[in-house]
C-alpha cells in the first residue's frame, strides 16, 4: 500500500472520529437542555451568529431597575453543603448572579456573590431579578443557590447570552469531556442540595482508584514574606514576640496537632503542625526565626506523630465518610512527598526512623512495625484486645498497655520488634497508666483504685517505690542521658481515682508545674511554675526532650498552643 492511501485512510479515520465526537457531545448537551426544559439546535451548539433570545421588548440587558436589591443565597458545594466564603451579596446588575466561590480549595460552588473575571472568553451573564442563581462545577462538585431580593421581584425577566466563537465552543466541549473522566460535570446547573457532583463519570463507573483518593490531602499555595535581614520566611505568627532569651517561650497561638524536635549544629529546632490546616511551621529555639515550611493542606487534622528527626510525620484525620480514620505519611523536604498508610489505626508511636501502629482487625487488633515512610512493614502482634496504648521504647522493644479505667485491672507488655515475642511487665493494677524508661529498666505508672497513686517499678528487681507528687504518666518524659531522671508536668490540684478518666474525656483541665524526679534517691523538685511564668493556665500534654536535653517542649491541652522551656536557665 502506497503512502497516499495510508494518508487517506488516516485522515478519513480522524474525520469519522471527529464527527462521532461532535455527535456524542451534542447528544449530551441536548439531553441536558431537554432536562432543563429547553431545546438545543446545531446552530446554538456551534454558536453561529447571535444566539441571544427571549429578551423582553423595551428592556436592555445592561439596565436593571432592581439594581439596589441585595439577595442572600443558600448554596452548597461538593464537599459539605456549606460555603464559608460567600455572603450572597448581589452585583449592581441584579439580585441574582452567576458566581463561583472558593471553599476549602475546591472550586465549583456557587451563589457566593463573587463573579470571577475570565479574560479568555466573552461575558456570559444570566440575570433574574427574582434572585435565583446557578453555579458551575469545575472540580467534581456542582452547586446552586437561590435568593430573594429585599425590594421585590421585577416583572421584566431578562436573559441574554452573547455569542461564543467556534474555538471557544470547542474549548467548552473539551472541558466537558475531561469532566466526564475526572468526575466533574463540566458546566451543569446545581440544585442546591448538599454534597456530591452531578453528571456521569467514567472514574466512578470503573475502579480507577475509587473514592479512596478523596482521603489524600489537597495542596494550597504558600504566601511568602521577608524577614528584616532579608531571609525568606512564610506566614509567621506575628501575634507573638519570639524572644529566644525567654526561659518559657510560646511558639504559636494556633491549635497544633503534633510537635517534633530535632537538633542541628546551630541548636534545637521545633516543628509543629496546625490542626486546622495541616501546615507545618519551624521555630529555631536559639533565635527568633520562625517559618512555614509546608504548603500541604489537611483540613481538620486530628493528630500528627513526628519521627525521622522531625522530617516525617503521620497525619491522622477523618475520611470523607466522617467515620474512617485515615492516616497519611508526609515527608517534609525540598520536594514534599506523601503516601497513604493503613486506615482505622488505633494507636501510633515512633522512634527515630521506626514506626509502630496498632490496626483494628475484626474485633481485635494487629501490631505492625515499619520505617517512617511505611516501607519494611512486618506484623509482630495479634490480639483480641484493641483498647491499647503503644510506646516505641527502643529499636528492640515496643510497650503495649491497656487503656486505663478506674478499678479495672490493667496490664503492660513488652513486645520484641524482631521476633514478636512478648512478656508481661505489669499486671492486675487497677486503672493502670504506664511509661517505660528508654533503657527498659524502669516503669513509671499510675494506680487508680480508691485514689490516684504514682509509682516507679524496677524491672530487674521487680519492686515498686511510691513517688510524690502524683501526676499522670501521660504528662512525663524520661531522660535519655540520665535514665534515673524523669521530667513531669504536675497538676496543682489533688488527683483522685477518676481524675485521669475525666481529663481524657475533657471534663476537667489542670494548671501544671514542671517537676524533676530523681529515682535513684527518690526525690523530686520544682523546675518551674508555668502559670506564674506565663500568666496563662497550662495543662501539659505530649512533652518531649530535645536530643541535648536542653529544652522541654510540650503542648497546652487547653488551647493547643506549643511551648518550649529552657532547662538550663
């Protein structure tokens, strides 16, 4: 076969495909028009000439006698049926607008009262003085809204649509086609119902990833600022005067989901993740520098567990069904990376580049060790128990403790990460809450029966010693340099048998002081009165010691703010 025939066959095939494509798109848009009570001709489809119609005589589309009315709109988006941005304020051309709004990084909601400027197309305006409005979805969600003008409706109903070129029409067709494959509706009118997108999607029909992709965090842009010395930093908390000379230093006013600490040649740095946005910030404890280092947005992040020298954290948040606990591994680097971890994880703990997590399995749980990036996963635990707290004590050992409840016997087990062999450390202790030392020789534990009592247990000697003052092991951290030293936040109020449970449930908050316990001679001393120093009520959770043990970093349970305490001053 010669080249001429081949070329004819190729172009003939392309022509047939083009005709089928145009007919296919005409059929879709014709069906949409029919469902809306309208008809679509080939003239309207290709946009030849002026398609403006149904204009009331004696009325000009650029004039509106109801220009003073302000409408309020009720609208919905593809996520949660609400629009936190738009107020439904009408433009001077009428009480109803065709609008697009921003809601959590998802375009495609409508009725916000804001009309975006599109320099690439001629204006398309639908005016209705009764206050109805429609929106188009461009990212899988379509929304609509209705509104009523305060000054009444105008009897003149105006509807003008200016012509579009064939090139622009083809562009709209391409948007519609891509909307089919991505789950968007292209340009469809919303009904005002909450949640969900309209239109058919091949992605929904065939299992190309399924709905699980909705649990992957979205990304947002980063606003950059410049410090006084010319260095670049982003979105710092300007409400706080960051003074590295202060012994007790508040690092942010935002509610944080988790903190990570690591050391450099210059000193100690703290990274924290905002709970509302999932944005990551870094604070130098040896200077006043603070900067935003992440542009990954994870709305309503519940918890962030740091590891790998504060380079990686596990982000836990509710999935799109508001029931499934989703976990996402995020590595903060020059090019931020992420991957999905298992769902319905019950407990997570980390140690350097090692990760352990308990996952629900039927009516029980399984325990898995891996690297912080999720690789090298291995199951080391299986049990009908699932109400367990985990602690990654050392590279060789993970401690599992039953969740505490007053007068309910509690148990603690040490599990070997290499073999999965476990042994009981403590048992039959009412309301047990425990924290093992990094050298695996001691356990700090709380007993809750008729009251609350704090003990230290020597594993080699199998003997317990009582400690005062009483606090929760959840407020403590063991020293790595001096295994006999433990730092704790101690409530100023007396603790009873139900204090820990009430604290967990949020029924009570405490005003803490920082204490240092020396277990060799069984003594304790006050390091700092936090309320006197800060002027705030601080209820300490998630305490961490820096590698050089110069700083104690923690979160205030009351407002979620991160703090640092210089232990050397």
